[in-house]
């Protein structure tokens, strides 16, 4: 699993470059990002399949971010995955957007002054 990180202000936008979210690989790859950012957006456009383990991995991220005072948001979720999220009610605790711009604009962005 490959993660592509883009920094926008105090937000990490992470493109999940995989068709399937595997719990163990996902957790190992996302850990450094969770340690450095409290606001995270997952680009789900390439994810075609997510199972209960993948859902659990997303919820683990959400719990860690919330504990740090942050948030998790998603965009580009395919129809079958969105249906699963609605069945297990993830859509009620994680905001899902159609585009990256919508997801980014939903945050109050803080830009670091360098």
C-alpha cells in the first residue's frame, strides 16, 4: 500500500493508492502521519474495496485524531464503499465529501508562517 501525502496548511491530505485497504499495512504506513498531523483527509478515489478490517483501521485513525483534538474526513468514496459506510453508519461520524476542495474547505486552515 502506498500513501501519497500532500500538506495543505495544518491538514494532511493522504491519497490511498491502493484498491483494497489492508488493516496491517495501512496502520503501519499511516502511523507516522498520525504522529505529525491532527487533521487528516483521505483521498479514497483509488479504493475499490474496503472490508470490516479496513473500516476498523479508519475508525482507529479517527479515534487517535479525535484524542489529539483533530478530525478525519474523506473524499472520493466510490458507491459500493459509501453504501458500506452507510450500512455500518461510519458516515455519521466521519464527514464524506465529493471533492478534495470541499473537504479542505470544511476545515479552518492554519498556515504555518515560515
